């Protein structure tokens, strides 16, 4: 009596699964976080140039650049592309980037398989295809399985920065904030430039702080020099 009225909303299967997995992640994996700010002026210029080119190039977004940068960086930081297995750390031989995607009833993580072997344009095409399937709840069996690392981007909602919960059993997840103009200091002078905050959440059982910092610095460097994402060679067969 006298308490607030409530409306009980039973959990759907998706929300039940999300609740279970996130509790499992925070209970089992000792999270730690590392953040950096990337200069995105070159990425903004590249995207503007691609829009002028038109066609498939015009559809490349900042998130597609992040997915490609992450995939390339994972090739030289395999300890981030891993999972904890009790008495060992297992390193995945494939680089499959999961992309956290909001749907009506919660969140799904469709997967860009072999993202390191795809060109930036192929990454963009695959990610767009997965987003369309998410909107229509039309996933195939493989679309949601096999992720070895995840990316969560809330920049489109004008979010400055955030930390994400690791998607078990993966070792890490990258949270991406908005790309927007902010005050920056360059060569001792105050100015305005495009930046984005990148925050990685890591499972301390698999990854130490220095390795996480090096990986994040690599992703940052690739985003700050995005022309390299267009010409990044695919790894040799069997590599």
C-alpha cells in the first residue's frame, strides 16, 4: 500500500539471453579498461572523398573503418583475438569481428567473418548486409556465430564515450564514441579538429594492460592514417 505502481514486462528470449550472458561476463571475466582519443580529421576527409566518388565507395562509414582497423590490428596482437580456457589462453586462427547492433527487442552481434582478409569496401558491403538482415530479423545460421572480437559503436547517438561489457568468451570489446569537432591542441596551438574516443574492455585473464594499450595505439594509428585501410594487403594463404 502506498508504493509506486509498476507494469511487469516479462523478458523475451533475447533479453533473457542478454541478461544471462552479461551477468556471466561481469562475474567471470575481470574487466579492465583502456581509452584513447583518435584524431579523425583524415578519416573525415577520406569519407568525404569516397562520397564524391559515389557507388559502393560512398557507403563507407566510420564504423566500417573501425572494423577494418581492428581486424588489421588483431593480426599483430593475437592475444586480443582470444578466449580464456581455464588452464590456457586459446588464440583464434580466424579474425571474425562481431558488430553490436540494436534491434527492437535488444541487441544482436552479427559477425563480419575473416574481416582481415576483406578490403575496406568488402567490409562495408558485408556490414551493410548484416545490418539489413538485423532490421528484418532475417539472419542465417552463420551470421551470429563465430565472433572472436567485438565492436560496439554508439557514436551515431552523439555519445562521447562509454565502456562496453565483454561478449563471452571473447577476450575484449572496443567501444567507439562519436566523431565530432572538439577543441584540440596541435603543436602547442589550440584549434578545432575531429576526434573520437576509443575504449577497450579486456579480460585480464587473457590480456595485460600494456598489450591492450599497444593494440589500441595500433587501431588509433590506422584510423589516423586511413588511406592505409584502402591498400592494406590481405594476409598470405595459411598465415
